[in-house]
């Protein structure tokens, strides 16, 4: 195993590498979670549990970590198989079922860090957070914003994600997050985030679009952000917590 992580050594100590290996990650959702899970595994996290009842579709392949032969398969199973091909000694577990109220206490358990990559179609993502907070587990909320990635971290001590919600249906919460970040950036005069404003305006106008467009760029950017955040959390380094956030992208203002 020392050879597997030999290129990490300038950045990560042997003690930290062991801490990574012993940290238990729980993924709620294997869409965007599929990219984050592979990035985490290659970094050195070896205890990963994935929960998702969805199956792979062709439209997933532009941004999620699957291939054509996976179409029709359960995402959680296909992802677990891929991760074990990278590191067959890793402890990879999966559940091919959606998280619902009846199983949340059973499925969301035994973890040190949780990644909430669930779709906001109902209250379940918030109940996922509540369950994790009750176990004193920090939760990462990643978002693919096309050219960039957004990460918000919820901890037992921070504000809950629900504090940022308006009265609108949770179905549109991803765009609410984009509007929140865009408004925050404009208020605090953060020109590096100007690329997000026209995207929010364009999507808010609708034009018949009922799903949020996403690029592979955003998936991998936010995956890297999540892995660094998890590294900081387990090694006791400070991280921004909700309602503060991380937003990363090259400046795309000139081409929008």
C-alpha cells in the first residue's frame, strides 16, 4: 500500500495517510457522489459506503463517473465495482435502495464524514442531515455549477441547510443555492464569482428547461474540493461552515 500512495508523500504525512484509510465515508447519492468517491479513493480514503436506488442512464454519462456498459445498472453497485478495480483491498459497501424515512436510521450510520449528494425532491436530504448531525457527523453538500463547483459544509455546530431555504418547493433548491451564492457574491463585491450571475438569470427565466444543465467540469472541480475539505476535517484544520461556502472556477465572465 505504501507504493499506491507514494506520490502523496510531499503533501500528506504517513500518519495522515493512515487517518485517511481509517475514516469512514458515507455517500448519500451516487450521481455526483460517483465522481467524489473515486477522487476520495485515489487520495487514500478506503472505507466507503454508497447508498442510491437509481440506475445509470445515458444522460448521466456527460458528468457522472460511469460508462456505457453501466446503463441500466444500479449506480451504487456499478460504482462499488469500479472502486474495487482501483483498490481491491478497500472496504467498499453499497446499498441499492433509496433513502426513505423507514430506512434512514438503518442506512445512515457508522460514518465519520457524510456526503449529501441526494436530489432535493422531498424532505429526505434534510432528514439525512438531521440524522448525521445527531451522530455528530459533518456533512458535505456538493453542487455542480457547470464551469465551477460549490461546496457547503454543515456540522453539528453550524446552521442547518434549511436556514437558507425560502418557502418554495425543495425541487428547486439547487437553483436557490445558486441564487444565494450569486447574491452573496454581489453583496460582498466578489468579482471572481461574476460568471455565476448570468447562469442564474438564464436558468431562472426557464425557457422550457426543467432540469439543471451540468458539465463534467463542475463534477470534477467539486470532487477535488470535497476531498480537500475531508482531509482538512480529519486532520483538525479549519473549514468554512454553513452559511459560508466554497466556490471554485476559472473566471468565465469573458465567454458568457
